[in-house]
């Protein structure tokens, strides 16, 4: 039987089949339908039930996957830094993530000499419970919560450009802070940046040093600007152990 049909529309009802177009007999449509879906006509109802079961199964699996995606751990604190300079072509990028259970992920990449090949390292560590409580208390403080979303440049850099971003994840909201041309060491001379912001940065610096197993700057060393700031703000608490974090790899 030769058919010249551009479109066949099949409308099924409970006990009847009506075919619109070309006057094709219902039995022929049943045969064609079975051929199209590679199913015998008699097994069409079984095929339909199988498809519906698959749809219901997919829907049942989809809901737990959505819930699981929502439960994926987010870091309590994220810190991203990019420093360009002081020599042309030199750069240093650091990414730090601190999770609520104390886990630390620290990734850094950069060049140590002008024109040198970039080096990259990825480290993991764990912050001690006491230090985590201090960090959580600092992050939840009104001073940190009140920090602006954007901190403008406080100076005109010449050969040292430090761009920084912070992200604090809380149950109620996520706080993001962007800092342009960050020069926190200026606070060793006068209060340029909010005290809470510099205190948080010094905590981040402590965690990075411990995660990378680097020695601490010595007292009065030019790299120990956090120590100088802490000594100025809280002289009674200044000392080798001030602000340190106990980490284990």
C-alpha cells in the first residue's frame, strides 16, 4: 500500500481511534505506530507504562540531587589576592579558603624574579578549634559586618598593585568585599583602613604562613607589618604568639 502522507495526526481516546488525514485505516495506523517505535502493536501499552515509570524514577532522583547540590560545602571565608610588581612582569596570585570544620585550601601562583617561569602550589591544612572560634567570632563581629562592599584606593601606587577580594558566607547572607590597591601596612603609621579589615587580613596572613610552613617574620622586620600594627593597637597582647594559628597538614 503506497501512502502519500506529509503529516499523520493520531488522536487517541479511551475506546476509539480517529485518524485525521489521508483516510488511513485504524489497523494500519496501529501497525505503523508499532514500526515507528520498534514495538509490536500489542505491546504499546506496556511500552507506555515503561516510559512513564522511567519518568517517575527520573523525577524521584532529581529532587535528592537538587537537595544534595544545595548541601555542598561552601567555605566560611574566601580570600583572593593579586599582586603585580614591584618589577615589571612580576605577579603573585593567592587563593585561600577556610571551611567551618577548620579545613584550609591554599593555592598560590606567581613569579619570583622578573621574567621568571610561574610557579604554582596547592596546599591543604587544618585550623585548630580555638583558632577557628576566634576567626568565626571576628567574622561575625559587627565591625566586619559593617564593612563596605567596595573599599576605594587609599593611595596612588607606583610599582606595587594589590587587588583583594573577600567573601564571608553566613547562614543569613554572603558578604563580599572588594579592595582596590590594598596597602594595609599603612595602618602601622596611622588608621587608614578600618581596624576590623586589617585585623581580618592579618588573620588571613597567619593562616597562609602556617599552611605554607613559612617562618614568621621577626620582630621589627619590614615584612612584619601585622606585628607592628598589633603592637600599636594592642600593646599588651603583642608577642610572638599573638594572632598565630595552629594548623596541621
